[in-house]
């Protein structure tokens, strides 16, 4: 077995582990009360794991066909991972340090700071959309994904960015609109599980003459 073959398999395995981890971290941060140190660790881990899961997905899809759009997709998801880490750390730091707002100046200053993190929130959705929709497009003719995975991902991604445009600069969740982030997260989990189930195909593809 060549070094390149082992490297591809290791990246795909790491992508599966990272994708499953992201799917656990996301609801944990939303629904589970935990000490500050654990919350900070999970926030710091989420973005890098999102990027690693995208690299694993790239190698799996590229075994069928390597395209420019697929390369753009993985770059976009890595940037999305960096932005979500930035966003969450700023949000949590603001939450921990929120002062008592007793006068118009302090309220204005706090509102200005809050709009910074709101802008970053939308920015990470932009790159999440771009990466997800391009990954989904590359799934259309893939033998282990196909049209259902592809069209579902494309539709969810387009709706996600559309709601962000409509409610900008406030993210949809804070504007009382529809936040499709969790739905896109479930699609990503389904993608990861599908790669895990179809992993034997990787050996078949890599060992083909």
C-alpha cells in the first residue's frame, strides 16, 4: 500500500471522527449546562473539527472526481470553521463580561460591540453556505451519494443564506426568522454517517487497477 493511499484513508477516517464530534459539540453547547472551562474547550474545538471533517469529505468525494468547485468547497468550510470559532469566543466573552447598562452611552457602546459579533455570525454562514452548496453539487453524480443528498444539501444551503440576506445585519435566529443552521448540521451528520457506512468503497476505489 502506497504512502499516498494510506494518507487518503487516514484523512477520510479523521474526517469521519471530526464530523461526528462536530455533531455532538453543536447540541451540547446549545442545550447542556456546563462549567466555563468545558464550554470554552468545546468552542475552541468546534471550528478546527469542522475544517478537518471537510478535508475528509473532500478526499472521499475526490476519489470519484476532483473538481475546482470541490477544492473551493473545502477551503470555504475551513474558513467557516475559523469564523465560527471567532464568533463563539466573542459571543461567550461578551456574555461573561456584560456590564450594567445604566446610561445611553454604555447602551450604545454595548450595542456596537454586539453588532460586531452579529456580523461575524452572518460571515460564517456565508462560508458555510458556499462550502456546503459546493459539496452538495459534487455529490450529484457521486456513486455513494447521488441526487437526494445533493439536492437536499443545495436547497437547505440556499435557504440558509437567503434568510441571512433577508434579515441582515441580524442573524435569522435573533430576528425571529427561520434559522436553518441546525437543519444543515443534521444534513452534515447524515453525510458523515453515509461516508462511514460506505467506507469499504474507499478500499475498493484505491485498490482498483
